[in-house]
């Protein structure tokens, strides 16, 4: 999709899809529980809105505007979770001067629930990332980065479970391969593990052992790479069995609604990504019947 064409749209568009076998004809009014997932990716230290004179994103974005949107949606539905799919750091002088402190403090003020780690979040090295941890009230989730022999050991979880309105929401993180993308001296002894193998292990645990009602992956693999076996979100979706939603990052892909594809069991799975720089806020609403079957709607909101 042409980015300029997309950002000129004045209204958000949505997707409606049945998950877990629930018919699309079922009435939303009969549902028992409503969960809202909000998400960003590749914000790259963009705190301020773009100026009106900007050639690509005139008068768009800005953390204050995002905060207003998030607050309004939480008032509409208190059962809301907020996530980020990585590359929080690098891109404006704010990062150059504060080293990520401002980004983490502001995300904490917005009450983000979790974020995964993108390649640019290593740009000040592991020591730089570690130094900012006191400013983050949210979880850092990454299942396929093994930090055992680094200063980050014990500070990053492979997954976390959120209890919302009687529902168990399992969320795990995946990161992109670092070799050739990030200088070795920055990520040091961090070990990259196969994201497909890790994802199937984690999602199985979340579903079969933790009995999660919804399983979400925060991915910084990238949306899709053509003519290559390089891991991406669409390939990941086909290999999963229990993941309901993949929130992606890295490729700065502007989707006006979530992609609906099939997982390894032939069941619908959603894959979404909302571009970059905080220009959009992703919103996906899940509606649960008896805590099990579910429907969903997906929307990309221009900030």
C-alpha cells in the first residue's frame, strides 16, 4: 500500500473476522465479554507530532495525541491492554540526548502493558538498554533472545499472562535475527533462537498448560519477505496453532486493517502492523462468548 495514500484517509477502516469457530452472523449484542487490544510499533523516539509542512506525514502523530486516544478508549472499555512491537529507540534527538529514558518514562505514563525488543533498541548496547529499565513500568517480552550470559539476564520475560475481566491473555515476544543487522559489540552474548520453534513451544504452553483464552505474539520479525525463507509474521502465522493475533513491527508496514490468514490448523489468525513513528494506533476488539468462542474487529486509527 502507498503510505501517502493511506495516511490521507480521514476515517479508520476495520476488519471483522470470526475466530474459534464463531459465525460472523452471531450477534455482538449477545456476547459476554469485550477485550480491546491497542498497539504501536517502530515509534523510533518520535515524541512530537510531525510539522504541518512535512512532506509525508503532515501534522500527524505525537505522543500527547496518542495518550488522548488511549485514554478515551480506556474510558469506553476499561478492559483494554496496550502493547508495542519494538524499535522504541532511535530516530530523533530525544534518543541521542536522553538515551531512551524519555521514551520509557512516557510509555510508562501511558501505562503500556508490555513491549518486545526491536533491533534498534540495542543501539546504545545492552548496557544502555539496561540503564533505562528503572524507567519502564511495563514488561519487556522476548522469547527467542537468550540473555543468560548478559546484563539483561532476568530482566526480560519470554511471555506474560494478563488477567482481564476473568479472561487469561497470554502474550509472548519474538525478535529478529541480530547478526548482520546489529553490531556484535552492542548485543554481546545475546543468543538468537529460532522464532518458529520458540513460538510453537510458547503458544502450546500458554494454551494447553496455562489455559489462556487468547494468545498474542508481539513480533519484531517483519511483516513479509518475498522469495526468501527469512522468518516473518505471515510465515509465522502459518506455523502456529494457538496464537490468535500477531502484532508486528520492523518493516514499517502500513495496514489499514489486520490481515486475516490461516494458521497450521486452518483456523483464522490476525496479523497486524501500523506503520511507524506513532502515526497510527492499532485497535483490535475481541468479543467472547462463554469465555471461549470469539469474534474480532480490527481498526487502524490515524493519530
